[in-house]
C-alpha cells in the first residue's frame, strides 16, 4: 500500500527535510508539498534584502525545483482547514487533500492588535508578504517608519531600513523609530545589547521603551504615554500567532500553537508532525528562531520515514545557545554566543556565506 505523506508549508524545516530525502530509502509513499507560493523566503537574509544588499531572487528557495530534485510533487494552494477525523486538509482553492501522515511547517504571523490595524501597517511575518510589500513601501519613506518590537529582529530591521534610506538619499532627520512595550533587546546578552544600542544611536534611530502602540493615526503611532510617534509606515516585528485553523482542527494547543513531543509529533495525534515556529514543545521554552527549524529538518524526515516504516523515532535535542550573527545595516555584522560579543571585518562575509549556502542548498 502506498502511504500518502503531505508536507504543508515550505518553511525552513521542510526545505532541509526535502534536501535530505534524496539520501534516504523509504517505504512506498506518495509525497506532496503544498504551499501558497512557488518559492520560500529565507528569513536570515531579509535584513540584507531590505538594506539593498541582495535582490529578491537571491533570498528565495525555489520550492518547485526543490521538489523536482527530491522526486516530490508540488501543489500551489493555501491550506485553510484540517479535518483530523477524515485526515483531510482543505485548500483555499476548494480542493481537498487526503493524507495518512502529515507534517506542518507554515511559520507564524505577526498580527497587530485590532485597534492598531491600518493599511500603512506591514507585518514582518509571513516574510513572503513582507518582502513583496517592502518593494512597494520603500519608495515612500519620506514620512518616516516605526518598527513595533525591539527584539533582535526588530533592531536588525531598523538598521537595515536606515542604511537603505541613507543610500537612497533620504536624510537622517526622517525619523525611524523602534517601539517596545518593555526594554529593547530584553533577551539579548548584555554585551550585544550595549553594542547594538550604540549602533542605534549612531544610525539616529529613535527608541521608545516600556510603551505600547495604541492607535495608528494619519501622522504615525499613538503610544500609551499619549505621545504620537511620527511615521508614514509601520512595521510589526513583534508577536507570533499560529494559523487559526490549527487550533480549530482539534490539535492539542498551547496559546494557539500545536504542542509536540520531542519526536516532533503532535501530543494528541501521532500521525501529525509539526516543526519550526509552528510547533510548541511541551515543557521547553525554545525561541522562535530559524536556526531551530533548520536543525529540525533532517530529524523530521528521518522520523517521518521511521513512522511510515513502523520503526522507532528519535528526539530533537535543541541546543542551549547558538551563534548569532547580526547584520548592522551596511556590510558589517556582529557575533554573539554564550554572552560573548565579537566584532571583526570578516563577520559579514561569514554571515553571507552561511545564508547563501542555505538558499542554494
């Protein structure tokens, strides 16, 4: 009997899983990848794309080619529902997709609060939509930009936007501001936080800490202090929300995120696997960072094959820390691991090499 394996979403984990597929033997199976787009954006290169260092096609993985190389069928559709009893997905197209085993790697969405929704608001995630929208909004930065969310991703984005503005002849008195409801870079190591704070000052980026965005106005963002931060465009780089249909399906969830075992299986449905930002590990606090999704890929495919073969599965062991290479707007970067920060001329080239190796496979 041929087993029907559906891979939902072309996220980082599924990209690595498919690349490892050619090296593995597996039982008779019909494998299909379903994604709304024919290419997948690599998150690590988005700041470089925003800064103007990379073209759009240089930061994307061609999903159709990837599937062709792996001997996998590719279907372009957006999944909007999952019926666990029938073991069937529903696509936005109206098509139904039956499966015996499935793996879900669709990422998350940055959704602003309803009170802050506005046509001028651009969520960073999903990154495919952000990349497309950036190509439109970058031509109108004259009224400034506000980035909601002062984590590493938000700060890296601020520096990239200022670099792009400078190279486009936009003066520094056009405001670029980062807003965070607590302290910016709250989870970063002290040495990295100090270095990036200096870089924000050097790039003349405004910082509003311990304040929340309340309302988007025609002139910018009204924050909880009552002040209006001037901005013509607002980027949401905070908050992560799982797709509503995941919780509505009946999968066991935590705050909307499906809970998984160390084997990457749903705690409630063993034939459903989840990886990357979509998954919530029981008893673990794993940051929603692309490095974890990338490192889950090979194990994910091994476990899918083991499950279809009736063999034992292995557990994912997340590393306690990882090398962070943070781009600084221009062609420079800073590195941090185990609380130690390093600045060196070759770090940008190292980051570029690592990123491009992922995209090119």
